[in-house]
């Protein structure tokens, strides 16, 4: 049996000509939708960044184990590669974003907050968070401010991994935490303005 994909279903709906009796609106009980929205207020929609088939049950089992919290987490199927994780508190949900990125079978798990009432076909996964290791940076340039400048140049800076209260991060490399647009190829090397050396950027998910 062949299942109709979400994109195919959307196209079929666009081409469909409604019969007269199909044009009547169906009244939905608002209290049912309100209750559902309350249950979903601390939820994450997620998918696996891959074009290849994968074991959805194994992904859900892995996510339950990784994202387990004191209040518990419920994972539901939405489509073949769209899932919903429901938490019992905002703190439990936000912790998943703070500890991101997450992977399964060496593939990135893309996530968005479940805001509003979305149809599966309109859920967009456009960005992902990465830790970036910056190599070949001069020792005296390993500071919070320099990390902020680099992070803002390659994406949306979230944080610079600097424990020293003075903002100094001398060491082998500098870590920055950045949200990246997945439609743009990841920057591998860069040359700071008015400098002659190359920076090497390594992404970790």
C-alpha cells in the first residue's frame, strides 16, 4: 500500500473542485481546541535532517531517553518525519533548547517551538544551533568580545564559552554558540578584516 505524502496531499487539495454540499462550513467546538492548545503549550516539533529512510520508532525511543524530565515527556507522530514532544513545564521544554544541538544516528534533530495552530505541511525548519570551535585565532584575541564579533558575522550569536569574568579565554581554541540559517552553506574558513591569517571553523552538533 502506498501512502500519500503531505506535499502530495496539499497539491491535491489545491487542485480539488468542491461540490456544492462540500462548500458548507463545519462548526468546530472552541472549547475542544482551547483544551488542546493548553495541553500543547510546552511542546516542541522536531524532525530528522535527512533525505533517507530511518527508523521512526528508534528515533522516538532515543528522544524519550535524551529528553526525559521529572515531569516526563510524551512523543507523538505527526507525519513520517515530523514529531511532537510534549512536556509538562516550560522549564523542561526550554532545557532542550539550551542543551541543543541534538543528534540521532549522526544526523541533526531540527526543532521549533510549537506556537499557534499549525498544519503539518506549513511547519518550517529553517535554522539550527551549533557549537563552533574557532581555530588559529591569535592567543590575545581569544576573548569574549572577539567571539561575539565572529558569532555575529556567521549567524545569530547565542553565547561565547568564556568562564573568566574578565572575558579572557586563552587556550587552544575559542568556542561560540550560534544559530545558523540552514539555507546558507556553513562557513569553513574566514579572514578577519586587515589581518593576514585564516580562521578555521569546525561545527559540532
